[in-house]
């Protein structure tokens, strides 16, 4: 599928942010920890959510959609999630924790997702071993088995979001107390902990370096609404600044966007924070800046591509260092097709600003690269055609409609 983006747009108006993709996916998966009724509100209609819903059904869960809420009643009857679904989405690896905790054995193929670099699963597996599981790798599958999971001290060599979430879910039903040290600090981790606690779990200090989990024998039902999507919000903030626009972005938690806000202000944009709202304006030129991606609360790797598109139209040279993933500059070649002047040196990109980008036929290589090309298309002269647009729909709910309502002219071929 292809998206056509008319250039020289100026975005003005109000955009409402959807529920976080990166919070909703693990929360839906964590519903497997309880056999009672779970209701998740404001579930975004995006491709990644649809895949996770199919995975839950494949495992034995019963799902009912009611407006934008999803009711889940789970009993894990299948310990081997469908390969064709697993290979489509990285979050499928998170199924290991709940299945292992409830069925004592899980078999899963190595997962897919965006091709943005190697994301080893050894942190997950070492953590499961610390909880008492035996791990086998065979024929491209991972098998984890434990008669009983028991709490332990787990140290993560890197504050991996996925490993923190997976181990938190497994430990929620383990016997005894688990401590996860050097845990990820991301708001989505905190949201998952809050959801598990809403089911009767005992997770303490999520959002800090050491998370304490007191295992329970069973968890009960819950009704829960995940947090807003900070990456969707950040994407629209950058789009407002890139087009010299004026956007009021609603349903946000400004605290989650501090790094994005700081870099936009440094680049010359005006950002006004309010309760659950952010207003972004830009009138003057874009100033060059330096960015280094880091785990939260540092600058998010998921915003790197969007900023690269934005900074391609500065009056000087900007530098972006990608320290989280080693292969996350795949959008660079596509931006260069549009006239951007970018030089890659290892994990560093040097972006020399050009007076104007030009429309081109480009390809979205992953979710955030697709968002960057949308922003570049809005800035450019002419109409840009973005192929592989299904990547964009993996993580942005109704993005075409939302942008068209604030001044864009985008359509699907």
C-alpha cells in the first residue's frame, strides 16, 4: 500500500493522542496472567494490536470488542504461539512470561518486528533461568520449562524494556519475592506494573532501577486504561515544528515528553505545557542541534528518525548519535532521495541542512522511518509517495485522518 503526501503543508489545529502502542501490547499480553474477566479501555486500532489479539485467541483467550474497549477472558490452552503471527511482531516474545507462569512450559519461535538491529533475547532467558526455568534452543524455537517459578535477584546487563516486562509478568505469579535490578525506567513499564497491580499483583517501585515483585498464587479481573502514546505525541510535535505550524496536542502526559520537548525548544520551536496538553509552534528558522538516543528518561530512539527529517531543513549541521540500536539509520537513504544531505559515520549521522526538500518516491523501512518520511513529505515541494505504508499503520491510529484534519493533504493509493 502507498501513501501520497502533498508538500508545503502548515499544520494548525488540535490532534488527540491515542492510547500507547508500547503500553497496550504488553498489557493485553499480561491479561493471560488471570483467568477472570479483563477489560482494557481505549484500545488503539493499529496493526500491531490486531496481531496481538490474534495471538491471544490462538492461545485460548476469548475476546469481545465493545466500542473501543476489549474484554478478555483467558485460559492458556496452547503453549506454542502460532509462528506466522509471532514472526510479525517483536512484542510476541512477551508471551513467554505469562505462559511460563501459568502453564509452566512455553515454546516460541524467534520473533519478528522492525528490522532496526539485533535485539538479543539473552536477557529474557537469563532472567527466566534465575526464576528456575530450564531453557532449550531447538530448530529456531525457544523452550522454557519450570516445575515452579521461584523469586530471585535478577540483574539486567542493559535496562531492556522487553526483558523487564517479561520478567515482571513471570515473577508476578512466582513463589516468593523477585528483585529486577538495572530495570528499564520507561513509562510503559510503570503502566504494565500498574495494570498487574490492578489485578491484585504486588509490584513495587516500577520506574526505578530496582523493581520488587512479591509473587501471588493467582490474579483477579480488572478494568484498566493504558497511558497515552508519547511517541505518537512526539511525532506530531515534530510535524508541527517541521511545517512551521501551530498544533494543540491533547491527551498527553507532558512529563513523558521532556526529552522531545527540550530538543524542540533547542531547535527554535515554542512549546507550551499544560495539564494533559502540549502546544507546539514554530515561526523562525530551525536551529541545528545535537541528539544522542538513550534509554528513558533520555532521548527516545523511537523519535530519532522523525527528528532527522525535521533537521534536514536547518541553517547548519546537526548531529544524531544512535546508541540504542545499531541499524536504525535505514531511513537515511530515503531522506536523501528527497534531497537531504546526510552523512553516516558508524552510529552517528551528520545532517547538513538544505534550503528545501523535494518530493520523491520513497519506501518506509520500519514504523518510525515511515513517520519520518511523512514529516519530510509535509515539508517538501511536490507530492511524495511512500510505499510499504503498512509499517506506519503498525503504530499510528488513524494517522492520515488526524493529519488531514489539521491541514495536511494525504491520501492512500
